[in-house]
């Protein structure tokens, strides 16, 4: 999932999906403008249900996967995820969030290098830049 090349600017926050709440409905996947969300098929390791995960290195923090932008005069917010499974996390805390919410413990363990290591690296970069 990792994107090659360096990012111009780190976002203040990135989206993290709580795999325990996600049903894999793909509503977030359909609206993501940078295609950083993918579906994890059910039956992997110990999980019978599929869920979605976000490549935090590609996430730009736009929040479109959480709520669709509306006019400031519009009193209603249209949320994207019907299960409230997506949370915007400060970039300095994203490593911990991905490690604890990104999937079942055995899935996280087996995919640590792909999921958590890049998130920790982003958090370190954000902390060193004062974000």
C-alpha cells in the first residue's frame, strides 16, 4: 500500500478505521479522492468479517471518508460511514491508533511492517515538525 516518493506536507490528521466497528460496506472506499482505502477480505487470519483499512501514508486528511463537505449554511452533516468506524487521528498519534484499531491482533502482528511501521514513521515526522 505504501506510496513511493516523499510527501510535500504532512496532514494534521489522518483517517484511521476501527476494524472492530467496520463492516466492509465500502462506503468510504467509494468517496476517497486519493484511493487510499482498501477492503480486507473476510476470513483472513482469525476474522470472519471483512473490513476496510486506510493507507495512512497516502491519506491527505481531507475527512471525506468521515463526512461529505457541505455548505456552511447547511444545518445537516452527511456522514459517510454508517457504523461510525472512521476517526480522524492527529498525525503524531497515528502509529498507536493503527496498532490498536487497525484490525485483529494477529492481523496487525502479521502485517506490522506494512501497516504500523509507516504510521509510526509518520508520527515521528509529525512530532519532529511540531504538528
